């Protein structure tokens, strides 16, 4: 049985969600009250006994967002005829997006949830599914499957050459073999796989990374770690660069 230690009370518990950190809603609320109350701790996201400088934390998130934005924007600049480089940039973009996503979920859960709650229901479902699918890519591409098994290069409509990378699509994938994982891990990986099949397969790189980077930029701005006051520095950049 997979267990974790509650971040609030220290009790061992069996997580029901992939990113669960608390054994109960009571512990989650209590932890948020003690650690995320701006009136008690100023602008920080941790209590003083954690010895973490809030400004340092915000700067680290800001640099991660900048890295994500720069990498996703490269998708519109790399020559599509160089498949090895194109595949590498897609893999790097997946890594950056999932790193920023995990940072927000782990260290800024309130802002992350607030950003999701601000979306219309259908868009929220699509956004959460997109991140689930990207986590599946992160876990499998380059380890259990080649980049070409996930990425489908496309040609321009008249067939005279390669379409921009932002117009390349995600290939449907067969159900993965997960015998080496524990039951809980198999459940989560299957959820990621289903999210990939539903929200990524058949869709373009530009659409997926535009949605993911745009949402994370807005969420990071809410947490004080964005790099632009408007919160939309990453949104629309891929569409403008070739989609």
C-alpha cells in the first residue's frame, strides 16, 4: 500500500489524489491558515520557522516561468526539417511546463486553485486534462517510448514542405504496460494516459503549449512569481508564431 506523511500532523495516510499532502481536509485547512495567511506572515508563503525567504521563493518561480516561456516560444523558431532538434525542443517544453505546474501545486496551492476556479467549467476541465496528459508525456517520452512515438510531424496543406512545429500533432498512444508500478501508481498513470488520449492526442503542439503556458503564467502572477504585470506574457505567443 502506498502511504505518505501528512504535512500538517505527521500521520501516515493513503493518498487519494496524486498531489495529496494532507490526511484530511481539516489538516489542509489548518496548514493553509498557518502557512498562507498574508496578515500573519506578510507576503510570505511559509511560516517563519521554515526559514524560507518569500522573495527568494517568488524569484525562483519567476525564473522558472521565464524558462518555460522562452522554451515554448522556441517551438515557433526551430526549423521543422531538423527533426532531432525539434523533438528535443518539444521534450524541453514538456519538462519546463510540468516543472512550473508542479511548483505551483506544491508551493502555491491556493493561487493555483484560485486560477483554476476562475475558469469556466469546460475550460477548467480542459486545462486540468492538458496537464494530466503532459505529465504522461513527461513520464514516458524518451524513457519508455521514442519522441517520434508521441510526435507527428505535419506538412503544409499543399504538401510542399514541413509545417511549423506548432502545427505538429500528438499521436494517439496504446495503453501503457504498468506492471512495475504499485497499484496507486498504476491508477495515477492510467489517469494521465486517459488525459493524454482525451486532451492531447490529435491536437497541435501550439494549442497545448499555448494553453498550458498561458494558464501557468497567470497563476504565477497571482503567486507573485510572474514576469509581467498583465499575467498573459505567455498566452498567445505560440499562436502568433506559427499556429
